[in-house]
C-alpha cells in the first residue's frame, strides 16, 4: 500500500511517500480502504516531536493520521457489526496510520456511514471532532441546560464543532474568539451569538461572565480567561495551539474564584475506553446529516501531505484539510 511515513522528527519534508505492506486485521479490528485522511495540528506535533517525551505517544518510524474515511476492506475475528464494503469513518485513534491507502482500526473506533448520504470528506473532518466535543462537554465539563459557553480559537477544526454540540445540549448563549479581525468571517457559519478577537474578548464581554470556556489555544488566552469565568464555571482545556507557553496557574487562582480547570485529550481517553467513542458519534451524527454542522474542507492528494502541514503551521486553514487517496 501507499503511505506517508515519518522516519525522524523534523519539518514537513520528513513526510515521505513510500510503499509498505498492507496491514491485516487481528481480533476486534478492521482494515479500511482509505479515501480521505484528516490532517490536524496534532499531526504536526507528532511530526516535529513536540510530544516525544509523553508516555504512550508513537515514535518514528510511524505513519501519521488519527482519523480516516473509507470502506471496510477486511474484518478481523469477532467483528460482526460491519460488512465488507460498508462506508465508515474512524474516531481519533492513537495508533495512527491514517495517511495510507489501507488503514488498520479497532472496530469499536469506527462508525458506519451507511445510508447517511454524508460526503466522506465532510464526515472525517467533522464527526470525530464533534464526538470529542460531545464527550468533553458531557463527561468532563458537565455542561448544564441554560449555561453559557465561550469557545476560543473557534474557527479551528476541533473548536468549530463545539458551538453546535453545545446548542444540542441546551447551552443558552454561545460565543467564540478568533485570532484576528480577519478571521471573524471564518466563524460566520457556526451560529455564534458573538465573535470576539483573542486580544479584546475580556474587554468586549464587558463584565458578562461565562459558565464553560472551551480552550484549545492556551498561552496568554488561557490566563486572560480566568477573568471571565462565572463562579462554579469550568475552563475545558482541549489543546495548545498557541506558539507561546502557558503562564502557570496556581491553585489560588482557581479556588479564590470558585472555578475549575479540566483537561481532556480524546486520543488518550479513547485508548483505554474505545467503546465510549461510537455512542458519542451517534449522538451528534444528525447534526452533520441535517447540515446544521458543516465545515469548510480543503482537499489535497496524499502525495502533498507536506504541503498540508505547511498550511497548518502557517495558520492558513479555515476549517479542515484532508488528504485524498
């Protein structure tokens, strides 16, 4: 099969197209004839080695890619909830392997698209992240009906799914931030009540407090957020896209405000809890099929994986980017 491999950490040029043996499914697994592979900022972190010292993070040589869409190629022993040729999308799996013409996946981490009519590029771009948003808001932030939500970096691929999922769960008011005035237009289709820039959101909220803040950005934005969270509010940490490090937050910063910070990484959560993913995806699937949740998707061929990474690092991707295979 064709695959993009990383044999050493480095810049986009370490992404190399090569031929590797086709994977075969073991018990509880399936293989997928991949048509689309999502490209995310976490792929850039894996390629550069930003996460190299973390436990459980794959090391080179590796094939990147957490999420794919395609059709079932082969069933492993004990898999009876799919059939060969069935269209599927995978959730975020830390085993990686998505930048390839054939992907190995745990059957529990796959969701059927049969009868949905969904474009596979849209499905792989949105459904895994929407499932992430559902689990994060229900199991971690415990969003309650009538609460308000602020989503930082809302034009990004993961963050952009949170507004629709928050509305589904009964949020009363959903706002977002973007990095600059020029990016406000990129959030116009997300159904937000207001969109602020990261530099001015505290000032523009003008004393209005927020119950739940979703933060995939980090850095200076994360610390500024402390001043807009309502008592008993929660800051949900789901990434660190900022180029600057966090300024440490102390326990006093939290208890004196009666607020909490909660971290959530879908890959590390689903690794020991694979059965939790598909039910969450099924809860939000109708948002995609109804058109209520859709993102701009740019497509590039597999051979241009390095270009996809360059665009992500340059912050030139409003929405998602996928590789076609």
